[in-house]
């Protein structure tokens, strides 16, 4: 009987860390999908009632927050939140094409469907997942870090003479 209990205890000691790790990994994957859906819902609500919506990260509360922005007064009302699971942290923040930090970062969706674009990367046990919001209002979830910032400028006044 003692042998059976000892074997079961050893088995549990070996299996339990893997179960906890798998649970955290599953929670993180679900969070990334829910975060993308939260941003799509914020866009949809902005289109529905014409009032802008902002999505920001509240690191002190470990959550994503959707806020309704009153166009006339500028007042902000918290509408919805999504808690970040244990082990998930924001790592890179970008507003439009500028690097930012967690306290200043947000993306904003407008009533016409467009957005004040930006992106955020989250780190979970060494794996990075990014959510990118384009100026058109499209929201993409990408595995890995944010892509490099590309400059879309060219010399508009210059020309090359052909012979």
C-alpha cells in the first residue's frame, strides 16, 4: 500500500507542473483571441452609435480597457475590460508609427470605421503575440513581435531625366 501511495505521489509531482504550464499557455492563447475580439467589438460599437472608443492597457490592474469618448465634452466612460492572465505582460507599444509606453498607449476607433492605429505586443513565457490596428480599422493578431516600422515616404519633387 505504501508503495502505491509513493508511486502516485511521484507521478503527481512529475505531472502537476506540466498541467499548470499547459493551463497558463491555454489561458494566454485565449487572452490573445479575446483581446483581438475586444478591439473588433470596440470598433463595431463606435460604428453603431457614432461615438469614438479607445482601447488602452491598464498595467496596474493587468487588464485591457474599452472606453467610450464623448465628442463634445471629451469625457471618457469605461465600458468593458478584459483581464490579463498570470504570466502575460505588455512588452512593446506603438501608436501609429511611433514607439510608446504602456501609460500613454491607446488605439481609438471612430464612428466611420477608421481608427487611430497602433499596435501592442504581449509576452507570455517567452512567446510574443502582437495585435495590430491599422488606420482603416482592421485588427490583426500576429504571432511574434511587431514588424519593423516602414517609412512610406519618397522624394516627390525629384525626378530622373531619361535619355
